């Protein structure tokens, strides 16, 4: 009997989905016999720390959460924050006659469904309910046609999870010991970081070349119009039959790749331009070809992320967050897909809208079919498209903001994919003449006209290169024929310089990862988010810039774990994991070969070299011998002229000379400095700036030496206490310390100013009730304090000048909430494309931020008020909107402790001593596990 027919005869069905939003939407499509509840993501996972591992497990199992000695058995625990939800699901299941597991139809979703079944242990029939869009028909179809859990998909996901845990938990501690604490390594995040670092290395090694050419404006002598211009602009192509060098002819070293081209310098270019001033030109050839452009395939995950980046300024993470909301609310199909295939229903809906909106002339005779191009596509999903058998136009959805923008992008792309080709003509015109000094010069101009726009009426794809011409760009040339005479209105010499390879953006990095077959579309957003959050990469505009820290990390991985960050090896691992998903390989033997190095890994993944031809062991062998890793060497990079950049525990710095020797220099490097900007000249400037300790003199009262220092959180002054001063215990004495005012600097602060700063907080006096009022300098600036009542001061100078009367006058005023007066914006960026409101940069208590009056987003590392572009501002706001409002955590009332009995004191003391040893051991294990938690995901 089918589930739906049973429902008709009564009974209660529990449907479990992943998110509350999805549960709410689906609940509206099912009848009263169904209860729809959310698991709220994963309900259990590998333990995040040793404290979560059951006591029966010891040794490596407690550290890894995986029993590598017993077929890599994972230790799963219910997440602490999901225990209440699991209890709720168990209670609902106890009252149900059937269970429907309706998580997403991909490996991750299949694994969540399996975990639910394992934890809930249902005694009623279990059905796997799958769908790729949340519409009434799709949900009812899924209920009527459930399937069994796909154990191969579950095994494949579990293998990935174990692999990523072993990789992260084994390699990350190496980074802590040899580079910096709290770093992380990951199977794909480390490779992605390497890509960004390698691109920066290319930029550092790049040498620019200068080259010149000519631009000519030629006239036909006729009166022109829009369809037949009277002039055309052409660029010098050849001189005396030898092609003129362009940027593509130069290598990264600034030299010509071939001597077969003519390299014009400025002098020769200007001389040739002058010699051609009076030359008679004629059309030497006209080559016309038909132009045809077919529509782009419907969106899959990666192409959606790329286009949303180009056109909407969304990061990959923001795109997926907005798409998730659209999916859960029934507007689009599932957004994690490798497929470009549209169902027959979707094709019919798209073709109907083409006819309705653009007319029958734009509809091809037969539906267009798009074959999948992605190797080992994860699941047989459709492409990302509007949901339903009739697409809602953007205006019909009622959506606003980011959701409207992204839906419109998806809708346009889907409809355009079922429209006719764009057609037209492309023309190349060659123009020649002989200069006054007898040289033959040939110019070339190309044009394109579109006679039928076809799919371009609905949609034109963006480009990663801001200077690239889009497909719908027309360049009309005059209607000329071979032999026509032309006159040169103007010939100018133009200088150019080759540019280093462009840094990756989120869109181009996603594209690169996909082309190299590294990672999977569903993980790209989290990978990019991880390398940004870990500080390996930061943004300048839309460009991804590697930090100096990432240079040290990649340097270590390349030299000592080369196989793990080898691009081909990582891609082959993906192939092997896909083979496991298809049932063509077994998980445990593959993991053994990867971890212990027993023979060759399935599919040949272990064959990938580590760059030095050494014996290829497993992961365990690679991380065992750490003595060969010289921490100072892998974190040091020569700059030039004896200057070396080093990456230390507190950031990057440059130094020259040897420590403790005369002439030694050291200076911190700004966190937001791009590595290719660290030149010898800039390093010299940093070293020339005052740094280190400045001895100011002796405090006449205490006799202690007073010094000014450059601290991690800014310049400050402090006193040097005698060696005999107790540093710990109840008699410990801490040195007086105070931050410098914003108006002060290390090289100008005086002893008197330092002593004055260290005298804070200053007692101003007391009010009528005898409550003391003090003037203090805090994190957010100068303020007065009276008991628990604080009042801000307008300037730091008031800390020393304000009188009791002035302080009492301030307290006599009602306390103001917020700021007394709005500060003027630091910069105006323009109108946000989503909210259509003006965007400005303002100064806030946590630093500068962008705002459109509704949404605020703090500037990140690499952003500055001076360099931030409008596009970057819009992107920050889009990401902040996608996250939604911050969730408030309810504070729990402290539990009441029973009064201690005096008679139990002795027993308690003895028990504490006994427990102390256990607690110390557990604390060490837990601390290690907490560090390790930063090592995932991919």
C-alpha cells in the first residue's frame, strides 16, 4: 500500500526536512495527516573535541574521532546544540505511524537522512522522500513515490568526512608547531590557497614590457549615419609585412617570445606617425563572415556563483545563502547541482514564456538540449531554474532586494536558454599606405553587427575581464570595398605596458577549481569562506589577495607535504571518492592506502609525486617526521639588499642583520599589504620608521624606568619594574601601562605625558551623596564614571582638564542613548543596485563601515576608506543581507547551588585532590581537540 493511500485511511506521518523554512513551506502542501519538522541541519557528527568522545575510547581515537586501527570506524556524537531537537523528533516519532526522511537529494542530504535513521531508531516504516523543487505537485509526487536510502551515497559522504578529518587533524598541528597556532589545513582549502599564492608569485616575478603602436582615424569622405558611419578607427597591424608586437607577444620576463614580430619603441612609433601624416590610404581587403552566437546553458552551481559575482557583486557564500532562501520558499529548484539539464516540464514552461514575452520569431523549432560537461556530476538534478510548470516572472514573485535580483538572474538565463541564436556579420577591414620615408604600413579594424538578437533580448552573460566586450556589443564600420580611398584624419602613437596576471576573484577561483576538477560545486562557497576567515586570503575590491601567512603555510606544505597540495593528486582523490559513490571502489581499503600508505591508492591517487621523487608513504608517515622542517626557513622570504621578510606568531615583519648585533633592524609589515607590493624600496621605508622601545626617562616618584613601545594593539607607555618584583601570586605587581592618545606618536611622546597617561583613571571629585566620579580612557574613548553610570567625553584632553562642576553638569543632563550628533560620512559610493539607496562609508565604534541606511557592513582586512570601490561596498552589503539579522541568545538564569555543609568540607577537599589529576589530563586532551576543530571542512 502506498503512503498516500494509507494517509487516506487515517494515521500520522512524520516528515523530517533540514530547515525550519523548508518545513513551513512543505507543511502547507501536505494534508492534516502529516507533521513536518526540521532537523536543523546535521544532528550528529564526528566529535569536535576529546571531551565529547565516550570514555570507552582511548588514545588516537579520542584525538581523531576515528578509529584508524579498526577499519576507520567513525565515532559519531549528537551535537550538543541538537540534543533538544533530537528529543523533540523522537517524541514526534513515538506518536507517528510512518517516517519520511525528506532531506536534500545529494550526498550531504543522504548522509543526514541516514544519521536521522540511526539516531531515531524508528520502529515504523521509513521512506526516503526526494524532490528538487518545493512546489505542491513536486512534494505530493515525492510522497507518493519514495525510495530506499542510497547506502553508496552515504558511504561516499562518510569517506569524504573521514578523509577531511584525518587530513585536517594530522596536518594542522604541524602548522601550529612550525608556523603559528590555530591555523588549519584542509584537503581542498589548502589547494585553493596554493592557487592564490602561486598567482601572487607570478605577479611578483612579473616584469613589465613597454610597447607602442599607432591608432588611425580614417574617413570615407561621405556623410555618415548610424547604419553607415563616415569614419573608422583602425590599429597598426604590420610594417613592411612584419606584424607589430602586442602585449601577447611578451613573456612574464618582459622579453619578446619571438623575433618574428616588430617591437616599436616610443621614438620609432612617433617618427612613423609623423611620416604617415600626409600618406594616401586605401582599403586593401574587406573580409565579411556570418556571426552566430548560441545561448548559454542554464545555471549550475558554479556558473550561478560566477554570474552573481560579475553582475550583482555577490560573493560565492552570499549567492548560496540567497539561493537557499529562494529554494526553501519554493521559487527555484535545488541550487547545488552539476547539471545543465532541464526537465520536459521546465522546457515547456520556458518556451511558453518565450512566445508570450518575445514572440514566436524568437522560439526555435525544437527544444534545446544541454549535455552535462562536468565530470562525475554528483547527482541527476536539474539545472537551477524557476520552480513549477509555469515560471513566475520576477514581477509576479513579490520578491525584493537580493532575492529578487538573484531570481531575476536565474529566470532570464533559463528563458534565454530556450531562445534562438543571435545572428549577424563580423567584418575585418585592412587599410594600407606608404609613409614619406618609404615604409609600408597596414592598419586593421574589425566590426560586428547583429541583425537578429535572438536570446540576447533576454540575457547576455557577463565577463571576468572588465575590459572585455560583451556578446551584444556592436561595432559598426563604414560600408567600404577593396580599393576605396581613405584619408587619415588623425594618426597617434600609443604607448602600452604589459600587465601581470590578474588576481583571482571569487568567480575566477571557482572557475579554476572546477576546471582542475578539484572539490565539488556544493563546497566552493565554504572553501572560499574558510580561506578568508582563516586569514590566508583577504579582499581588495573583488580581488583575492594572499596574506604573507599563506605564503609560509603553502611553502611548508609544498616542501614537506607536496603530494597533499598537488593539483592532479587532489583531482584524482575526487575521482576515487566518486568511484566509491558509484560502487566501483571500497571505502576502507582506499582509506588504508591513503592513511597508512599500503601500496597504491585506488585509481592511482597515491601515484602523485611529492615533487622530489622520495618514497611515497601514507599521511601518517608524512606527519611523523617533523624534525626535517626548519620553522624559520619555511617562514622566511628574501626581499633584497639583505632584507628578509619573516612570518612570526604575531604577523609578518621585515628585518636586516642579525639579532643582538649592531645595526640590526626590524619593522612590522601592514596586515593589508599585498605581497607583490613589498619592494626593496618599501621595505627600506618600513625599516626607517621608528620602532622598538623608546626610553623616556625615570619616574621621579617610583624610580622606575618609563618606556614607550609599539604594541600589537597600538603604541603605549609602561614602566620597567625591578627584577625582584613578584610577577605571580597574591602579592604580584603589574606595571602601570597606558595607551597613547590618537594625537600622540612614539617618537614624540615625552616623559611628562607618559606619567600623566599612567595616572589615569583620575579622581575628579564626588557628588552630593559622596559617590566618586573618575575620568577614564576606555576602548571607545574618554568617559566619566560614577558608580555604574558612564558618560562619554568629547575629547581626550578633558580627561585631565575637566572639573568637578563640569562633570556634575554632564551628569545633570538626561543620559543620551546613541550618539549626540551624526558624524558626516567618510565617503560616498553611489546607489546600491539592490536597495536603490545611497551607500556611504561611516566611522563606527568598531571602525569604518558601509551602509545604505538599512544594512551596515564593517570593512574587512584589505579594505580601506581610501581604496574601497562602489562595487566592493555593494558586495559587503549583499553578504551582510544574505546572513540575515544577528540571532540573540537567551541568557539562562544561573542555577541555584545548595549551601555547602561544614561537615562535608574535608571530604570535598579530598575529592578535589583525587579529581585534579583526571581534570588535568582531560584538560590537555580537550585543549588539543579544540585547536584541532579549526582544521575542517575541506
